[in-house]
């Protein structure tokens, strides 16, 4: 088990497909998520990239944020 700074105990790593069109935000978010014990399985900068990523790594939930 892993413990985060806020006292939460994580028993299972959250698998994430991250969609963000701004590369600097995408890269920074990956760093933040991995520091919090999340597993970033794919990243996408466009809608077509996101569709391909979720086809390969089906998520339990999706909250995309892309402009195109």
C-alpha cells in the first residue's frame, strides 16, 4: 500500500489516459499524477489520439479536455 501526502491510503493504482492539447500542461500533469502513484497508461493531444488511446487502454471513466 502507498500513502499520499494527504493521509489517504491507496490500495490500487489509478490507471489514467490523459488528454490535454497543451503539451506543457500534459507533461506537467503526467508528472503530478505519477508522483501521486497514478499509472498514466497513455497521453493524447488530439481527439483522434485520445480515441486510439482509449481503444488500446479502455478506461473505467473518461473526462476528456481537448479542443478538437
